């Protein structure tokens, strides 16, 4: 049997993606994606456009979101899939998370100005599709534009991660809140790209245990952010905890993402895919 080409994590201009929701779906269709979820950061405003376009292209569509969560002194991301975007508690919760982003952006701009990079906030706004959501990616694109780094990844490595001059602390949702909103809206909670977090194996295990205890259902075993070794590692985690397995590109835009829509590796055959629940 030919595996389903599912891509259950990608972004549009409603958060930090480069393409409008309709453009994301059209590109996915051209790439042979059969099942797609749009998962913008803390934002569900792009879902109606994406769903309508998916219907035109004959692509099965799943409502999604990626919630920013504070875990100890780090930020982790929990994807919600198959949820009801009209759920009041979900909408209010996501609005509360977005409300802190503008203040964080101003603090990031001040931090960059302190090392001689002035006007970063105004520069970042040129790349923002949704004024309610200014992210580190928008700052990164501006810093590439002015020649501070050769690409977005380099900007993050040298300016926008913990210990670097443009990084600022911020408190996001709690794990309990994020899973509560997702489950309350009828969705499945998924740990996004676990291989990206700067956590030891013991710390990751603690995260998975808490996620499991809260009713978390799946992890991204395959991600555009993962190497093959990470895929094998998180396949073992899925087996151990009984998690469903998700497959995702984490696509943000052409020329910026390492994996295009639908281009992630296949799931290991013995795992149960999260889309078996849809």
C-alpha cells in the first residue's frame, strides 16, 4: 500500500509563513499532499481560507494550530489537530497568548538596538502579514535583509536564541492550558519537532511523561527539523508511550524551509499515524 502523503504542520502569513493560506494549500496540492493541516502559531484566522482552497484542489484538510508553551526556562510547541476553531475557550486562550507578542517584539528591538542594530521592530513589520503576531522569524528576515547574517537560521543562531543579544524571556501558555484548550475543542495534541528543543534526554522524558499524563496523543516522529537519527529516537518514544505518530514539514516558505510541503520522510511502518483518528 502506498503511504498517505500527509503534512500536518505548516505556516502561512497569519503567523510567520511567507505564503497566504491559499498559496500554501495550492503548493501542497502541486506537491502531491493528500492530507494537510495549517498550524499557524497561536492563530487560527487562516483556517477558513485554507479549508476553502483545499476543497477546490481536492485536498483533505485538518484544522490545526501550534501553541507556544513555556516549559521550565524554554519554549516548546504543541500542535493541535482536528479541533473546532469556533470553540470559545480555544479562541480566548490563543488570544491571550498572542497578546504578549507585541510587547516581546518591542523588547527584542530594544535588545538589538543595544548592539547597534536600530529600527529592527519597524523592519520586522515589513514582513508581517498579521499585525497581531510579530515573531522572531520576522526579525530574522529583516536582519538577513540588512546583511547582519546570510540566512534566517544564522540569525537565530547568533542573535535570537537564549544567550544571544536579541533574545528576550517571555512567558507563554502552560502545558496544562494548551492541552486543555486543544482537548476542549475536540482536538488531538501533538508535541511538535521534539528534536529541536535544547533539552537533555532526561528532560525530554519528563516533558513526554507530563504530556502523556495530561492526555497528549501524539508526537511528530517525522519533521522537517529532524535528522534520521532523531526520527529513530522519537519512533522509540512513540512506541514506549503509545503515542500516535505525526509527519510534518514545518514549512514556512520557499527558500527558507529545509523541507517543502509533502517532502518529509515517511513514518516508520509499525507506528500508528495520527491521521488514523481523522
